[in-house]
C-alpha cells in the first residue's frame, strides 16, 4: 500500500494536467464504471444520495461501519468536530459523480485513494482535523505505515491539499453538489442543444448477412434467434455465444439476391416462417410451419415444413414480411401491397380491396391444426361475414409495413399492453407509424401519411381511414423501420418510449405518448458524446442501414443494422440500446437463464474492433468500418479561396477513384512548393509526431496536406492506422494508439484535416485509407489522436 500511495502522489501533477483538458465535460458515473441509480430502499447513513447515486442499502451500511470504526478513536469533542468531515469524505463513494471525484473515469490513470476536495474545503479540513488522514487510509494497510507516510503531509497544508485537492473547481467536493447546471437534470436522459436524446450502444453480435429479424425464445433460456436474409437462422445464448449449427437453413428455397436493398428474403417468428419463393416462375410469399427437432432443441426439423399460406406477388418489392403472435394467441401476418409504385392493381389498388390479401394485416388461428386445415379464422375477425372480403383480413389500407411489434404494457400498471405498432414505408413523400386496430383502414393508396396521394380516392367520404400516430417527410428519411415500446428493466428512463428508425437516413427516433391528450411527441435519438458513453463495452457509433428492431426476453431493446445493404455481405451488427444517464438499482434486473443443452460448438462473441489503448478488458470500444455517427453536428471550417480551390481539386480527383484513395501525381511532375528544411519537398500525406517533451517516438499525429499541417481527430482510429503512421516515420509498428488528446491537443488555429480514418495497415499513408473528406469532421481538438511507435 505504501508504494501505491507514493505512486499516487508522484503522478498527481501530471494527472491534474490531464484533468485540466477535460474540465466541464464530467458526467455521472460510479466507481464500478456504470451509471448511477435510484436505490430501491432509502439510505440510512449517506442520506443525501437516497434519491440518486451510486450506493444501495448494503453499500451504505458498509460505509456506516467504516465511519463508526474511525470515530472510535475520538472523544466527544473530536467526534463533533471531525465527524462531519469524515462522513462527507466517505459518502462520496455514493455520489453520482463518484468516478470523477476519485478520478476513475479514465482507466489509463491511477484512481485516487480518497475523493477530490475543493481547495477551500481542504484547507478547512486541514485546519480542524488534519491528523485524521491516516485513519481514513488505515484499511488499505497497517496504521504505522500510514502514520509514517502522512506525518510529513499533515504538518504542511500545501502538501496536504496537493494530496487531497481536485483542481477542477466545478466538480470537486463540495462544489459538485451546488453546481445548479450540473444537477438540474441529473438522472434524466441527456439532450443535446437541439433536444436530441443522447443514448449509447453495446455491440452484441456481428458478421451477419443482412440480419432481418431477432426473436427471443420466451422459454426462460434468454437465448434469441437471428434470421439472415439469405435464409439462415442462428441461435445466440444469453452470454452472447452463437451455436455453430443453424437453427434453420432455407438458403436453397429463399428467393433473394446480393442486390443492395433487395426486399425479398427470410423473415422469421417462432416456428413460423415468412419467405419469398419462386414457383413455376411465379413469385410467391410463403408462410410455413416447422416443428422443433426431437434431437436438438436448437434446431428445427427441416423435413417438417408445412405450408400454411401462399400469396402470389405481382412484383419483387413491397413484400412486407412480419409474423407476430398477439397476446390473444393468434398469428398476425403483415403483407405488402404487391409492389411497383402507387398500388396500381385494380380500380382502387390491392390495399383497399378486401378480397385481396395484399396490403393487409391478416389474423389466423394456427392452434389445433395438426389433423385438419392449416389454420382457422378467429370468430371475431372483423370482415368474417362481409361479402367478397377475405375472412383472414384484420386491417387493410397498408402499403409495406416494415417491422411491427406488440407492447408488453407498463411493468407496474399494465397500461398499453397488447397495442400493435407498425412502421409503414411510404411512396415518395412521407413515412408513417401506425397503431393497428381491428377493422382499421390505414388509407393507402388514398393517403400517404397525413397527405392525399390519390386525390380522387382521398376525397371519397366512405374512406373512414385511421391516421398515423406520426408521419415524417423524406428530409428526415425515406424508409421507416418500425420499432418497439421500451418495457425493459435496466433503463427505467426509457419506459414507454417508442424507439424506431429509418433505413435510408440512419436516423434513430422516438415517440412518447401524452396519456392525457393521446398525442405522441417526437424526439430524435443521437449518440452520446464520447465522454457520455465512456462506460465498459459501450460505443457511440453504428452502421447506417437500420434493418430491424428487437427485444430480448427481459424487454431490453436492440436494433439490427448493416454497413452494406446486401444480402451476401457480412456487415450486419446487432446493437443494444443503452441509456447512460441512469440504470436500475443493483439486483433488480438480475436474470438466471435456464440451462440449454448444446449439440455442436459455441462460437464466442468478439466485438468488431480490438482495443487499441492500454485499457483493462471490456472498456469503450469502436467499430472498424465506417459507422454512422449522428451524435454531433459537422464543424464547418473556412479556408482562403486559393486553398479552397486546391481542396476542391483534391476531393474531385479523389472522388474519381475507387474508395477513398487520393489521386496520385505522376512521377516527374512538380509536386508543389512545400519543402522540408534542407530543400527536400514535403509529400502530400507526410506525417509527424508532435510531443511536448520533444520525444521522437510518440506524440500527437499531424499530417501535411495542401501546404499545411493539421491533426487527425476521431474515435475510429485503430492500431492499424497507427502502424501506417509509424512506418512512414521509420518505426516498425505502433505500440499504442491514444485518443481524446491524451498525448496533447493542437492549438485552435491548427485545422483538423482527417476524421473517421480506417486503415488495413499496409497503406503508404493515411490518405490511402478509408476516411472522411479532407477537412470534414465532427469532432474537436480535445479528441486529437496520438501514437506511440516502436
């Protein structure tokens, strides 16, 4: 313990310099690297943190015992004088800003032994109770050790406060409690200046080929099934491992292609399958029933397929593609309008024609069908007795419903239970979200969103259609992906929030119901800034193409996305949605999955990118491809006109090449007037490391482009990109990549020239790597990249 304390004291000056760069960017975080919470029972000792903090009743009791042990060393007057200081210092473990007070937010720096105090408070503590320091430290070693260690500190106020003071005047104790701006919305989902809700993500699966659906088993095992568009279904266990044998393989039967945006494919729910097939050159939607293998509960019996329903598709798009079992036990089938544009089939289109199954929500009963017809019609289906109407029809007037869900209901009141939400893809102006009810007409092709599409049909007084709960224009997105109402346990702030997205724009969005008025309030969801999402396993970027949403057996929410919208590209990832502002109290959401008998091998999950900095396992991780980062507005920078023209020329040349490689100037051609000392011209893409200590093997990465040096600023920069830099400078490889300007940040007059740099490791310069356009970025110098070479 002696060396730990001395190490802490020795590192304190450099540590404070590091913290200086982060002032004003603190966020709530506990010493276990998780968000604070509201204790299930009020605290008895650290009562000021009973509503929100980092201690439950058990931890509060441990602190209370420690306090009593320390106070046994005092008489009554000493107890009265020093008890308040001892109690306050000990209780900072319960503060929602505990990680900041103990300097535990960054695992690259040593954690403080005691919480950081404000200067005035430290001086006051030293004046009245300076000799209690060894008592606060004695549980870390023997009292004689700390008596020797603290003897020299306790007599000198400056040394005493150098040891205890946190130089950040906003976030030190007790100022952190009186900072009104800091505590105004403590424990509430953070919003950026535009009102965008700041959430984070956790990557739970990757390497998937257009993952179109994820369904949990609902049997206590907490395993879930993921369907790829090509026709495979894979089983994932609660620990994230995947079974190597597919649950179902329909790759030979499924009609799909490697085309980007192909809507045909495999869509799955329980043991019922919705997929596209070609029968005698006629495209059909097929709903089939499979039974579970008698030999393996993680496989279906492929020979057991029984066709429940087939519908002829006049075109290859608008396949809909959703099966849901409602709380009533019936199977709901969501089918698109048949494709093409404007539902041109018949006088009013398929969607308004109740004698057609296309453009409908169907409801059928598949129970007790072993010895008879594949399904029966529920007796209360709305059009059962209407002439020329198909009895399967539950609702109509839909265009191409892409992803529907059923509300579990509020976990306490049950309010909302059974409601059915769907995202319906629009024609050319609007996307919409609908609340499906029995017998409802959702307006297509008369209406698109709230607007008339077919004006003659729209003016028909008998239309009596149901308006969407929300619709948005194509400036926000062009293909809605329906989501879920969050009803999980782990993130109480999200309860009741309907979270959905858009496939084309990559936007994550939310709706919140006003239970009094019945209106739904819209809020966009953006990724929390880097510091907001700095928790174990969390990331703040994702692949743009949002294919589907899902919930696990506990009600936690996920979405499935890909970086390449093709059925054959292994670019699909599953993300868990996480609120970094508040979590459920410890123990409330504990899950004990039932055992699963495994036949075959388990493939363990590994995040997309290995860590590139010296962090302990399970720290904040970033993706290696070009994920969508909607968390911050682009920072516009200006150049003199002549430089703008040069920049435009480089980007124009760049865009004529495949990928993001720079256009190379032919040999022998003049490369411009820019020279190093000694007369040798600097090449476009030259790099250097800028170190405040003058070290040649480490420092901030700067690159030379268009006659100026600028920085590389992003959170995607990996060890491979660092190796490209180090090899240019004559080193063998990069040992460590440091982000967030740990190795120094540039002055404000230095431009940020590169962002989102992703290298394979063999490129000659960073300009040959995938990256954003030169000068385009969405970060600041506080995130400048540094490299240590070796």
